[in-house]
C-alpha cells in the first residue's frame, strides 16, 4: 500500500477507485505522476456520498479531460475525481435551455446545440475540455465565452452537500471566475441560448478546419498556455521574442502557434514547467509584459 494513501474508501466506492493511477494517462500533455487515488463516480448522488465520507485531511482535486492542467512528476496526494465518464448527460430541457453535466465534453454541447438549432454555441467546439472546466475558468474560443450563456449551476461541496446557484451569484471575466463561496465544485449547468436556424454542423467543421490550420491539433499540448494580455496576443509576443521552436528537453514552443507548448513524446512535467518560466522571463525582458499562465500547475515535484 502506498504510504501516502490517507484513507480507504467504503466498499461501495472501491469498484470506481484506482490507486497509484498515473495521471499522464489523463492529461493532454501526457505527463504527470500518480494520484494516490483516482475516483470516477457514476452519478452526482454517488459523488456526494463519497465526498461526505472523505476524511477532512485528504486532499481532493477535480479533473476533466486533462487540458489546461500540468500535473507535476511527483503526482498528487489524496483523491483525483474524474467526472467525464459518469456525469455525462446533455439534454434540451426547454425551447432554448440546455442541461449539461460537468463531465460532458464541450464539443459535444456544440454539436447537440447545432442539431437543436440553438446558439450561439459553436464556440464550445473549440474548447478542448469538459463543461466543468469551462465553467471553472470561463473558457472560450472564437470570440465566445461560457458564462454569458449560463442560467444556473449545480454544485457540490467538500461535505457532499449539493445546491443550485443562479449565474448572478458569480462574477466572471476573461478566463476568470469568482465564486460566492470557496470549496464547491460544479456538477452540472443549465445554459440559455437562442433559436438559431443558421447554426449548422458545417459551421463547426469550418471553424475546426481553421483551427487545425493554425494550431498544433493532434499533438500533445494543453491548449493555449498563456492568457492574452490586455490589448495584445500572447502568441505574437512569444514569437516576436524569437521563441518559436525553443525547446527544453522533450518539450518545445510550437512552430505553428507560439502559445502552444508541445510534448514531442518524452517530455517531463518539470521540463514543461521550466519552459513556461523561460517564456515568461524572455517575453518580460524583451517586451515588459509578464505573461500569465492559463494552465493550472498542480501536484508535487519528483
């Protein structure tokens, strides 16, 4: 037994818990050490029971599709909760209202809304994560953002208590969200769209084609590494600093889009973190702008 494991789940949860699970299997950068426990609930009700039984001293981290997160090589203590296999319901619940669980991939919401002639929702196809992650950071693409379309959300806290909150209880901005209280995780949301007969799957296909032409799609990245500074673009600042193609070990700044760092197959999280820091320092030295990572860095160093 891993000495760092701090609890033993009740028997009902054991079929859904894996111990010492390599998180490189669950991140889009394909790096990251093991989680002490990796839990995939089958429902929000089961998740609430699990959290209510979780000892207070055991760390807990929610993971979506593993984009926009860098897990360090030492892995993560406590429990990593993955929702995208169990909380995966998306359905139309009114003429213009859509329910989506936190584990639903954003691209799936885009496709469904197009089928229902609702929009604007095509931008969700450009977000490489789940609805839970999109809510947590007000993710966006192609000029669209998550929170302008949120009507209400369902959340669960560390004690397993569930509640519904109105969108007005949150303050949001560019890639930023302020919650009314700490220690809650999103488990579902209701979105309000408008009837949009012009929404078609062809629109999404064209947007994705344009994205593929300008971004290293299919390579091991986390998506955009840095947020765009006010009035500027992170990619242009990085490129003008002469950093396209710059590498540390097995990770390099993409030659296709400078705001993407590509694991070329054998990078470590430590190398990626070092490259993030190098890009920040060089852009600040040359342009006087300190880039802010969009990616969240978690876990322990090896």
